[in-house]
C-alpha cells in the first residue's frame, strides 16, 4: 500500500512513487535546458507549444490509475490558482490513451465531485511516451507522480514528488517565481541525496548518517525529511533503537497533521522485517493521530491501528478496529486484503 511506499522512499531521502521501476543513468539534471515538448492531446487549458522566456512551468507526470497522483490533484489546483498571476502554468501529463483520460475527467470522486471540476490546471495526454522519455527516463526518475519545475530561462529548477515531502514543491515554486531560487545550492542538495542513497544501498551506514547530517545543515526547510532518514537508518541498518526513536518523536511531531505520513511511519515500525526493535507505543501514537485526522474513516489507517493493537496483544480491540476497516474499505483495491486480515484475527479469537 501507499503507506509502505512513503516510508520506504523517505528513508532514502527521495520522493515516494506510486510505481517504481529500474532507474537508469540520468542525462537530464538540475540546470539543464528543458527538452522541447510535443504533446498529442490537450484536454484542459491552453496548448503549450514551447516554454516561453519569463514564464514558469510545472510539468507533472501522472496516471488515472495512480492513487498518489489522484491525491496530488487538489494541491496542484491550489498551486495553480495561487500562482496564476505569477505566470506559472501547471501541466498534468498522462501517458494513457485519450479515451482513458477523458473518461476519468467525467467520473466523480468519493465526494461526488467530477475530476474535471477538481483539476483547475492544464491536462494533457501523450500516449507515445515521447515526453516521458525526454524527462522521466532521461532524469532517471522511477515513479509517478513526479513534477519538473521549468524556470524563466527554460532550465530545470526542481524535480520531485508534488505531495511528499509536504510543502517542498510549494517552496520551490515560490522561490523560482520571486527570483530567490538558488539553483546551485539545490543541485548540491540533490547530489548529496544521491550520495546518501548510494551509501545506504552499499550498506555504508556511517557514511550515509554523516551525509544526512550535512543535508540537515544545508537544507533546513527539509531537515525533518533527513531526520526521518536517520531514524530509519538507526533503526534498521545500525540497530540503535534508543537514538532512532528519540529522533522519531521529533519526526512525528513535525508531521503531526499529516495522516499519510503518520500512517506510513507507524506501519513501517510495526510491519517492516528490517526493524529489529519495535516500539509499539510509538507506532500507536502515530497511528491513532492519523486515525483522528481522518475521522476514523480511512481503511488503510484503521488497518494499521488494528495491527498495532494485535501486536500489543489486545485482540478484542484489533478485531473491532479491523471490522471498521473492512466497512471503510468497500470498493477499494485493498478491500480483499483487509477482509483477509480480519479473518486471521478472528481465527485467533477461537
């Protein structure tokens, strides 16, 4: 589920993808000239033939089947409306065929609002994937949603997930639009992130730990993001739970109003095989807050709360919470899995 993807991706200091494939060597990076775009179908908003000098563009790759992509739509709409007078154009680009995207726009979300009404920005589709190749493949990106900010001089200023970490794309657009963006600094930050990720992949944990400390000092706005990475590394690779959970408490507090993040970190603690020492009180604090934020109506979060209850030995509460999760999971892709988990809990009761 998304909660696992968020936790795992943030642990590496990268954005959380809905789908991740094999990343290839990047040939497109920060400061490079933005490739020209030749998009087949423009469904909403004015057609963009070329990137104009003095204007800013946000090119976001998404798909109708992608849950995190759908979750990012309201925020992208907010950004477009806020920066409309700053010559910022947001383009949501899908690789799906025209009929699929048109059909999606005519459907309603859970609040019975048409997606067409929710997407107040430019929407296009490019089934031959030429633009995907020029941006996503060329920059080594492995998942969606991923957005590229193209600055006033048609150069790539920022690449990342439009919803995680929260607020990062907002700060980038604000800085680019007000001419306060430090491209060289961001290029350095991206390089350090990649070094930290490579160090983790090679199990060079102490090196990665030092790189995260350097990132915290260099990139204070995203400092909590790297603290999460330290938390994950201390808990798994270095098995130093005392230090890990001390940092983890700061991370929870900083994300106290982010239900998706809180659910992700709780699930990571209670479910990841890499975690050797599970602080169930820590996990419950995060999961319960996420449950409160979503009015106890999010099936995935209820499933997490139930799992923590189960691990704590409170079978009665686990079953009650999982039954509520089953009700809320109706018509979702994970309804079957949640129902299966309920049967497992109920079997323990007999």
